[in-house]
C-alpha cells in the first residue's frame, strides 16, 4: 500500500485513539459505494454552480463522522472549500445568546482548502483575492453579495484589509479577519476598530456564510461545502420553542438550496435516525421539514435513492469489516521496520474473538474493533515473545455505545412548572 511515513503514523495514531482521521481516509474506506457515487455527483454539480443539501443518518458507530470527513476530502479534490463544525449546546443553528454566532465562528476558523486541509484558510483566501482583484472586481463581488444582508459591510471589511495590508498596519488586517470570523461581540467595538456599525451575529450569520461562499468563488475556487456533525444536539434542546426555532433555521437553509437562491454551495449534516424521525423531538415534528425529508416509500432493503436529501448509512457487513481490518493491517505492515508482520490467520482469529464477544454489535462497533486490533499489534511488536492467541483469550472488547444514551435528559423545560389543578 502506497502511504507516506507521516500519513501512516498520523492515520494509525488517530485510529488507535478512536477519532476520525483528518487525512488518508481513502486508505481505509470500505463499502458505501452507492452513497459515495451519489455524493461525488452532488459535489460535481456544486462545482458547476448548483447547490446541494444532504443529511447523513446512521446509528451511533455507523460511520457518520467518517462519511463527513470523506466528503471533505472529496470536496478538496474538486477544488471546493470546506467549512466544518460540530453542534453542541454552545453551538446551534439558531439562538439569541451567541450560540449561532459561535457555530459560525468555528465554521470559518476551520475553513479549509486542498492546500490547507486542516483549516485556517480564511486569511490566505482573502489575501489571494486582494492580490488579484481590481476595482471592477470589487464592484462585481459587491453586486453578487448585495442580495445578502451583510453584503455592503463585507465589502467594507475587505477594503479595510487591503488598506492595512498595503500600509503595513497589521492591526487593521487582524481586526478585519476578526470581523470576518464573527468574533466581535459588540457593534461599538467593531465601529471603533473598523468604522463598521454592523457585526456578524446570531441573526445574520447564515447570510455571512453565503457572502463568504461568493468570495471563494471569486477567488477561483469552485464553491463551498458546509459540513455540520452531531445534529442530534438540536433534538436534545429541552425548550420546545428554542428547538422549533432551530428547525425553522434549518428549513430556511434547505429552502435556499432547493430553490437556488444561492450558487456553488452544499450543506451536509449528520445525525442519528432519531434526530430525523422521532415523533416528539425530531425533524419530523416540524411538518414542513417532514414533507421535504420523508424518505422514498419505494425503498426496500438494500435499495438506495441517489437523489434523495437523506443518506441513510447502514452498519457494515461482516465482509466489509473483514476488508476494513485487512486495510488497517496493510497500513500497519507498510513500515519495513515492523518485525512481526500480520497475516490472514492472525486477522481471522482476531475477528472470531471480536464476534464471540460482541455478537451482533460487531457491525456497529468498527471503531473499537480497529482500536483493539492496533492495540494487539502494538503489544505483539513490543513483546516479541508473546503469543497472539493467548492474548486474545484473556482480552475483552467493548461494544461501541453512544455515551449520551445513558445521560440524556428527556424533560421538557417548558413543562417544568406545569401543575395539574
């Protein structure tokens, strides 16, 4: 297997820690061929000026985060910029206390390109634009983003950055980037630093994302892909009104992309099946979203609709898990200094051990299966005398369970003070 020493080291380290690798995911991709082909087609359309909205749905451990990471890598190969973030209680699609602005700030901080895959690409994009643009280009961009609420201010900030860059006033450049990243919390502070009386906040951050998308296209990229993981956190909002407001914001995004009010933009979200279909708190409780996202009634087992906005990931099969561990074994053994190389017998014995301990949970626990295999190999490599079969007899492997299922609070705050008279 062709893989660099550094990529091998980083890939194995991430897999052993149980986290999604930032790079090199194509080395361990198995299955999902129909889903990936559909995704590639969607990103091709975005690069040509279209839009896309997808929700990736799957049980805990089914590979949703991995799929989003794969989306990022494919988008980079197609010269698309990617902004990614995880939802959390302090980061939401809608809020009035800064959580939506916090989501925007993380998305922009993690803005990435093919040459800057780990994020932090905003400054390079802005400077690349300013180096190549003329006053005519400025007017063209201003015309393009004037339909968004922050279009005028966006141009003002870019002009301020150019002045600071030309005069060597780094503080102006810093303040301009601070504004673009949504890090100003008061209009007074932004007005003092930049002479701009409007800031990016909870109510207008989505327009800022669309303006940013127009900028990256002007620079020469093919568009922007916004990836948001852990969408189940919206379902866990206990206040009904707040949860509904977040769903309304999601509907606005979906309608924008369906109706073509913007170009060169994709939004890819991921969540558990409950986030989509739960009758008390899921997206289906919001009728407008349910009507747009309800899955194809003609789908049967093992069938796939490549054009539907919902991509449902099913657990890996036993053959796919076997292929996955084979790939990891090849990566591990690609280092010529490895003394005890893996073989088919070791791999089959290990998977037999996993299946005896996990049963049907084997198919939803690929993360722990891979982590356990790497732990086994490291012990074998560091202790040449040990017998792998003897190690397996005395070792347990835990299923990959969602930790939040044990602590979820299902109390609706709107009902806390309710009393039956």
